[in-house]
C-alpha cells in the first residue's frame, strides 16, 4: 500500500507542485487548502504523513500541529512543516509544538522527497523489536507505547525513535552525527542542532515523572541514557 500524504497548503501552485512530485515518487497525495478542511480530511481518514504549511488562511499551521499532538488518535502522525520563515526562533517554535521536521520555502523537489522518505522510514513501526526497560522507562516498539513508571508518555515519532535508540545502548555516549545516522537515517539536509531540539522535547515529555534526568548531555561528546 502506498503512503497517503496530506498536503495542507493554500497556494494552489505550490500544492500542485508537491502533489505532482509525490505522485511521481509513488505516494498518494491528498490536498487541503486550510486548517479546517485538513481537520476534516484527518477525521475521515488518518494519513501516513502531514505536509503542513505554516501560514494558512484560517489558522496557523503550528496551531493545527499542536492540536494533533494533543489528540491520542493523531499524536503519532508524522508532521513536516513547510514555511517561508527561515528564522531560527520560528524553526524552534515549530519543533516545540510537535513538528518532526521542517522545510523552508523555496525547496527543491529532491529535498522534499528526501525528507518525506526519511520521515516515513522513521515513523515505520518496528514490530520485530522487543520491549525495552531502562531506569524505570518502558518502551514497546510493537505498540508504540512508552511508560515512565506507571505514567504513559506521549512522544512524536522522532522522539520515540530517539528514545528507542538510546535505550538499546544505555550508558553509551552517542555523538550528534551518530544519532542522526541511527534515528534520522537519510539526513543530508538535516543539521546537527536538530538533535538538540528533539533531545529537549524528549526531556520535556519525561519531566513530569523526573525521568528527564536519565537523558544526559555529555560535554563535547553528545548524549547518553543513564541506566538508572
Ligand atoms: Ca501559505
């Protein structure tokens, strides 16, 4: 079955350009021109990936992203933000509300497809893997569930993969480059700072139960997960 990708973009020329390229690459694009119709499409059928424009006529794309992350049905939906805003603070705001990736306009079809492909691979279920338990954290790849003690933890696909990777090798220090390789895979367009942003989000998600202290920054080295 080919991945269904919802494109939320109010500029018809850009939406059509993206759709043509996705279709050509074997994906099934679906179009929505504002946040409200995107919501309807998502309610009707959950897509495999959301390409979400920041500036929409009815409400900002990041507001839709925030709502989708707060809803258990859509919390694991991979989201790539599209935007003309290139400022670092905006990029961080996008990640804070739960976007998994970020593409700045104008972008090449090659870059878009690379990001889409990498994102879909990252979000693919790892059903063959066994559940892991480290320092009171329990992660089950088959069900996409994480628990900190008895408390369920909501993570986006990227944070889930990041935590999963750290949990497979507790106590080992991983450089940002290594984490990009292991978690992001095809990362030719992704900056190493992206790792820091997702580590921060992971810590925020683990904070209510105090498990954020397990995620340690190693100065000059990278990150590691403490075994207890
Ligand atoms: Ca727009």
